[in-house]
C-alpha cells in the first residue's frame, strides 16, 4: 500500500515509516548472525573467520545493489510526491529489468575473480578454501540480492515500508531453519550457510515481485479510471522500459553506487589489516561487526525513512518540511545510537561469546569485546552522518555523498597505517571511529549549507507562478531551481 509522506507530523511520519524497516533490518542481521553462530560453534573459528572474510567481499556486491536502488528510490519518490504516476511506473519496470541484467553480469565476474579478491585481502591459507566455497555460492545467487534490494527500494519510495518487513521475516525464518538443517543434519559446513542465505534471498525476491506486480496493476487501474485511458495492461507494461528514464536513474545511482564502492573498498582494506593479525582476530572482528551492524542498520533505517520523506517532499516543493524531517531523524538516530552503543559496551563479553567456544575462544572474546567499546563512538557519528545523508540523498545531492565517502576511505587508510603499528589491532578499532567522524562532520556541514535545495530531479517542471498542479499554494520551494525537466 502506497503512502503519502508529504502530510502529517514529520516526526511521527518518519518514525512510523522507519519502524518496519528497523524490524526488517533486525531480522536480516539476525539470520546473518545465525550463519556466524552456527559455523563458529559447530565448525570452528577458522570457519567463522572464513564467513567473515568472505562477507567483506560479498558486501561489495550488496553495496552495489543498494547504490543502484538508491537512484530508483530518489527518482520514484520525487515523481510520486509530484503526482506523476506515469513516471513512477516507467521507473519501476526500467530499474528492475536493468538491475536483474546487471546482477547476472556481476555474478559471473565475481565467481571468476573469487580467488584474486581473497588474495587481495591477505586471506590466510587455512581460511582460503572455505572462503572460496562461501563466496562462490553466494555470488551465484546475486540476482536475488539485487532484485530484492531494488523491489524493496520501490516499495519504500512509494511510502510502503511494511511489505519489505514481511518479506524479510519470511526470509529470516527460512534462512535459520536451513542453516541448522544444512550444517547440523547434512554436515555441509560453510557451504550450507551460504546456500541457506541464497535460498532465503530467492524467497524474499519472489514474494516482493508478486506483491509489487499487484500494486502496479492497482495503480494502473486507478489511473485508467481517472483519465479514461484505454491502454491494455500488456501493452502498457511493454512500453514501460524507457532508456531516458534509465539514464536519469543511473545519473542518480552512479554517485550513490560509487559511494557504496568506496565504503566496500574501505571495508576490504580494513579486512586486509585485520587479516594480518591472524585467524583469531579475524574471528573477533567477524563477531563484533555483527553487533555493530545492528547499530548501524538501526540508524540506517531512520536515514532511509528520511531519504524517502525528503524525496517525496522535494517533489511536492516542501523544503521546510524536509528540514523538520532532518531534525526529527537526527533526534531518533541519536536515541538509538546512545541506547544500543551503551548496551554493546555493557554486554560486550557475553555477546561475543555467543559466536565462539572451545580452544582459542578467550582470545577471540577479548579482542571482539574491545571492538564493541570503540563502537560507542562510531554509533554517535553514524547518527550525525546518516541523518544528514538522508536529506542529501532524498534531495538528489548524491554527488557530494560520493565525494565524502571516498574521502572517508582515505582518512581510514591513513589512520590504519599510523595507528596499527603502534596500537596493534586496537589501532584498527580506533580507525573506524575516526573515519565515521570525518564523514559525519562533512555531511552535516553540507546539510547546514542548504545547497541540497536546488538538486531535486523534478525541479525543472515546477510551475513559475508558484502554484501546485491542483491550484494550491506552493510550499517551501527552494530559492534556486535546477534539475531535469521531465515530459508530461
């Protein structure tokens, strides 16, 4: 069900929109954690290190999917806010078809390059075979990762965050059941958890496709009733793929995708530093980052809500409402950062001990626990960063987000080279906080400058007389209007 985010109290609207995404991310992190818990306790810390090491690279593929879907979210959200349902339908079909085609190419390339990529992050010989198995199976199912991310982005752009939650709940249950079945009953090791993940993603993708198709048909029927259109559904669908729309989505997606590539590159580089300390520190990092991801994804849920909120309100010419959304998003994000960051510190040893047992477990627990202490500082900077980025991305100011993403990587690499020889793995944990802090300050400064107001993709079609299409008064239009002029 679509939802208009241009009306109602901003704080309540953002929170209610974010809660289903937050729950969905928790479920997603839950089944990712189950992968690690199962292999760490029933296969060994080498297997846990292999899953974590492989995740560093498979995250790059997921980041590409997220970056591509970001362009669709901005484009669809702004046109939905502007009331242009024709552009919305074109964008949905165009972005989905392109996402599937791109993921198939990437999947083939990834499978062929698995070994060089693992060598790039200095994967120890004892971990290499299991890492290869996990990566190859995961990458073969990459089309489902891309499809689910794109379709979920479409639902969010249309104001519906509940359906993606339902899909993730089903996928989480499937993944957990299959993890236990493949590893404990069939003794498949890391291959089992990888296969379980792929099957779970396939289930969520199919569900998302079926329900979105129904929603598009409903939108089409509503438009036909409104304007008397006699176009047949099959003919309409065949005409939805538009190269001009694809170009606009790619134009928005490229900076976001490059930003995700920068983030992925930074993670790969940091994994290389971590790997240099051996399998036990690799296992500690794998366990600790699972809990940091819960904190990050909780705050990211608010950011995604702010992005959808900002996109629709930019399309509706309500920039003052976008500012209010930023303030509420920041307050909610800081609340999650403080509560979850404090919980990570207080419960650090019991949390890490969930992932490992047996010989060598104590060293893993100590190293992982120390990472969670540093996570508190990171969580505060995440709140600042993602709140500002939510507005910047929703407004279409994606190039700046890309620039600071790359700059953050340079800061992290420099800090890692300086601190790790002096502080050991603790220097790497400190590097994470430094990187988040630098990026957060830059994003907040950009938001405060107000330059994002002129970046809306529907800005070129705003009426010069200051009137809305229905004759209402224009609200909060930016002082300077630039952007792409869309046809009617």
